[in-house]
C-alpha cells in the first residue's frame, strides 16, 4: 500500500470530524435562540473547493502513481504538522465558538487569546498551509497548484464576509485594529 493512502485517510477523517462538530454546535447555537447562521453564498463554493482538493489528491495518487520525492517529505510533514498544531491551538482558544460556518450571536464574544493574540484568522492560515502541503507530500502536484489558487480565491471572499460581520462589533474593532489577517506584522 502506498504511503499516501494512510495520510489521505487521516485528512478525510479530520475533515469529517470537523463537519460533525460544526453541525452539532450549529444546531445547539440556533436551538437556544441566541445565534443565527450568516448567509454566505461562498460557503458551497468553499465546500466544493475542499472536496475537489481531496478528490484531486486521491485521483493523482491513484492514476499517476507519483514518484517518491524524498526531499519534499520532511518539509511538507513539518508544514502539515504546523497547520495541525495551529488548528488545535485556534480551536482550543475558540472553544465552543469554533465552527466552519459563520454565525451571528446576540452576545458575540471576542476571543483574543491563543493565536488570536497575533493574527485575526489563524484557521485560514492553517487551511492554506494544509491545502498546499498535503498534495505536495503525496505527489499530487497539479492538485497543489490548482487547489491552492482556488482556495486562495475562496478564502479572500470568505474573509471579507466574515470581517464585514465582525467589524460591526466595537469590541472586535478595538481588539483587532492593529493585527494582520494571516501573517503577524506582514499581511
């Protein structure tokens, strides 16, 4: 069995776990009446891009049988590991506020601990790292290129929508006015 399959299974399992947690939390948030789902036309596109990313990885591994490129393995494992660590750090900072959907809450708590001390959108940084690293680790080079560009475009629209909501909250403006979106001090 090629080394790529266990990695792909882990990534798919992680995504399915995240979707299950998000759905459960969304139901709970809406049921108590203090939250509403923010309409975002880009969300189905984001889901399609991420599904296409995973499908592209599988397809390239199965149909092209990419060569093992040893010098890429360690750096891409490091990037993937860093993306997972950032995601865990971000999710623990947000706690039950974390969701893959955008949710408007009557009493929106503004989280400024964890990675939010440094940047506004650590989850999107983690996703960008993962979308680039996983295909390169697996030898899915076309998927790395196409999915990274598509993901960048989707996240550009998603971040704008999310920030339109958050900027309407005075506490968010105060907490994040000097912080960059994705890379501390740069961007």
